[in-house]
C-alpha cells in the first residue's frame, strides 16, 4: 500500500502543476479567441510525460509565443515501453484534455482516436499518400493515356520503431490500370527491412480506342464506316484493345454500338468462304488434275481445310492457294 500511496501523491502533484501552468497560460491567450488546435491521430513523444505540443498543431490567430508556452503543457504519462504505441479513444482523450487544460480543451479538434508512441518516428497519412502518388506516377510515365490515381487504401499512419529508420516503398515491377498493390518498408540505417506494411491504390488509365460505330454481328466484315474512336478507361477493359492496324478483318462476336474492339474480337477475313465453289488441283509426279470442289470451311492462304470433290463426292483436305484455288500435292 505504501507504493500506491507514493505514486498517487506524485500523480496528484504533477496534475496540480499541469493545471496551474494551464491556468496561467489561459489569460495570455484569452484575447486570441479565433484559433484552435488539432490533435493528431498519431504522435511520437520523447519524455516521461506527454506534452501538448507533441500531439497537437495550432491553427488560426494565435501568436507563436503563446503557442510555444502552451505547447509545454504537461499532460498524462507517456508509454513506458519505447517503440510500443498506446491508443486513446476520443471520449477518453476529451476527458483528459479537459482535466489538464480546463476551458482551453474546447479549442481542441479531436480525431476518432490517437496513437502515441514513445521514441521512434511517425509518418502521417498525407506523407504516405504522397509517397504512393510519387511511386506510381514514376512507374506510369511510359504508359500511354491519362493516368488518374484514386481510392488509396493506406494506413492512417505508420510508426517507425527507431528515429534513425526510414520508410520506403518496394519498387513496382509492372503497373497496369486497375488495383495496384503497394508495400511500405521500414528500413534500418543499414538498409535492412525491419517490417512491411501493405497498401494499395486504384489507377484509371484513359485512352482513345477503336469502337464499333454501329451494331455488328458475328462474321460481319469490319469496314472504316463501322469504326469510331472513343475515350475509355483501360481499368475496365477486359482484353487487349485493337490498335486499329491490319486487316481486312471480320468480327468474331456480336458488338454493340460504342463497344471497344479487342484484338480477340477480330480474325483475318478468309480468302475462301465456307460453301464456295473452288478449283481443286491434284499434283502428282506425272499428272495434274483439276476438278470443281466445294469448301467445307473458311480458309486463309496456306491453311489446310476440308473440301468435297463434286465429281466423286469424296471429302479430302487441300491447301488454300488463293481465293479460288486449292491444291493437293503428292510427294514426288
């Protein structure tokens, strides 16, 4: 019981001193009514007792000298273990400030909670967001289109365990439109990774791509009047957009007006159409025969497709030579 009594007296003395300092500071800022102070969501303290200036920042019409005086106001006991944060909820924070600051507590703009670490360093959310933006912006410089970063999923703050440590982001290997994973790294003075913290962001990449100007059915031939160009977000395009080159092509699926045209939606127009009549040439060592045949599949130059000999009604396979000729060449 003796230890508890001594501790209680010590706390009471500190509390009285803190309230006395606050009381003497109040008249100095009483005339400076148009100001507030914002309590940070995370803060690092360095002594046995938390100081107001370690957890809060002023705003408005308060002189620097007045704030310097208030900043030295002693509040509650700091965490005993270095590098191990403690959390205080908003209601408890409000009660604590009223206890130590009196009527000046009404000047406080409070976060949902505050995390306090003794020793080390803290990186706030705004700085984390700037790190992410800079990293992704550098990685997207080689991409075509307009890049827009949004929906960051990052911590509200990151505590570093030692003041000599630094925070960095793992290099991004590939960056594409859509959700991008981010990993923060706490590095010691030797560059060794102490720990990693995950985060992310969403990248919109706006580009102009070929789209169907009118509805197109499967196997329709793609002609210039069927094509328009629209601005699209690559983050929501499920495929490789057609670059507008090559052809002639036909579409492999139904496309609605305004639908982006993907590489997979196109195939080269066959020179021989299924059902068309063609010349079928047999080439042998000493003979060359030509008969009329019917193509049983679409075919491109050099492809082997089935045809039916209209004289014998036999099905054979022949190589497309041009738009009217297929050949069966026997080994010499």
